């Protein structure tokens, strides 16, 4: 059963990350080493390439070019958010048969897991030997059955460093713009927002307040906390998820016009940080600014995590190794091994356990007042962001003696 000759086909789906191309490189490099992989093709623009035959010959690409491209962010093959219509998995299977594709790898998140599972089940029903594996990818870190997801370590590093950088700016401009609200991604979970606190050393360091989807947002409580922080620290940096919601589940800043959701039914959300900045100004009578890095955060190579890069690459490599051994309908899961030194092992997870489920940020990682994280989360996330993190020292406040000072 393990020995099966045929073409390898790989595609990338969903939101792009800084390391999604590393998984592509892992698939291609591992497939090159096998005599059973007669060809290595790439599906352009995700699953749509499987439907319309928009493919590229990856084996024909110069090795040096492929290696260079795979060091770049975003999806080198192009991506898509496309939900298969009923029966389209059978059209894809028909195409795979005609092309003699025996190994299928899709790099993506929760929705991609659903797509490849549908294709794999169609192949089983048709008695077509197809080794279909899901290579995980999502900055949201919300896939089940895995310690973490490729893409998260790099966006977590981005969140940790840029929050401190924004904090320095707000601290310096406290008499002009004393409140800064940073809006990060993460869909329905607070994993990215939580990472903003990884370089927080003292109570006065940012972030001073966090708002995540798992904790219902209350305007009165929010304003009260910001006011107290301003009185105590002199400035306030708040980090929020773009999908924070009130106790009734209504999202703050939800769009009410235009294109409001993607084909999978996920809402597009805009304006939470702007709304809160205006709320602060109206209520507390102080200037509030907001930053919304948007898609920049998920693909910034300046904040790349070397750990994330290597793990994303190995996810692609392991998917191919398992497929060549006859394994199918699996996702590459990460298992953290016990011990003081961080180390993971790769485990094939039954694909049925992944779609239509989300791993939310656990309450066990929150501070007692649910406005920040605790040391348990820092211990979990710190190894993922890679080493050589910057330091953020401050000048010692020692005023010049004998000079009259006022107003500051």
C-alpha cells in the first residue's frame, strides 16, 4: 500500500502568513527525494486551481529560485477563500484522476481542513487511492488537536515587539496622546492579543489592558479601567482583538454595509479600535490614537520567528513522509514534549477532528481580572517567538538639582 507512484499536488489557502511558503518548501523538498513522486505541481490560488486546472510545474522551477521564493511572506502559489459547492469535490476528484495525482497537500487553516476532508472522502467512496494531508497554517492559533499552529509564532513576535514600540511612543507623548489602542487579528480567539504581553516586565509596562473575544466587553468597565491606568501610570496602551463582542455576542465595530462576510460565513469586522478611541475621547476628555496593522502583522518578515520558520518547513516535510508511507486524511499536529527545554514532535491527527471547531484562548492563561495574561501563558508562548528579542530600557528619572520645575 505504501508504494504508490503518481503526481504530487500542493496548494495554499486562506489568509497568508510569514511562513506559509516554508511549508510549501518542505513539501517540494521532501517530494523531490522520492522516486514515487513523478511530478510536483502547484495549484494556483488555492482550491480554485484544482477546479479549473490552473497549475504550475514546481519540479521544473530552478531550485535556487524556489528556495528564495519560499523565504518570502504571503502565498507564493496564490491563495483563496473558496468554499466548495455541493458536488465540487467530485469534480476535483475527476480532475485528480485524469492528472494521475496520488498525493494531495493543502496548506491552510480550519476551512482548508474541511475542504481536503471532503476531497479525501470522495476519493475513498470512489475507491481511488489518494493520499490527502492537511498542512496546518493560521496566525489565529485556533486549530484543535495541536499545541500551536505555523504562522502564530511570527505574528506573536510582531505583537510583542510592536506593542512595546507603540508604548514608548505613547509614553513620550503622554501629554498629547495619552491613550493608544492597538487592534490585532485573531478571528474568534485572543491568542494574538495575548502575545502582545510577552515583553511586559512590570505593571507599568504596556499593554496595560487587553480585550479579547472570550471575555465579554463592557463599555463602563473599559472606561473605568482606562481612567484608573491613566491616573496611576500617566498613559495607557490597550490591545484589543478585532472581534471583541459584548455580553449578547454583538461585535464592536461590526460592518453593516458592503461585503460583510466571506464564502465560509466569517464576518468581516472593521472599526473596533476607532470606536473605542472615540469613546475614550468623549468620556474621559483626553486624546486617544489607534493603530490597526491589519494584514501587515501576519506577513512581516522583519518580525519573523526562526522557530516558526523551521516548524512550518517540517510540517510540509512530515506530511510528505507520512503520505509516502500510506497515511491519508491526517493533519500534521504539533506535540510539545515534557522538559525544561522546548521541543516538539510531529503527530498525524485524524482530519475529522479539525473542521468546524475552534480552540479558544483558555481562561487558565488569563490574569485574575481577565485583563491581561499570566506567567503560564508566557511559558507557553515565549519559545514560539524565537530568540534575540529586543530590550526596552528606560532612562532613570533623576532630575537636575537646583532647577525649578513645574507642569511636568
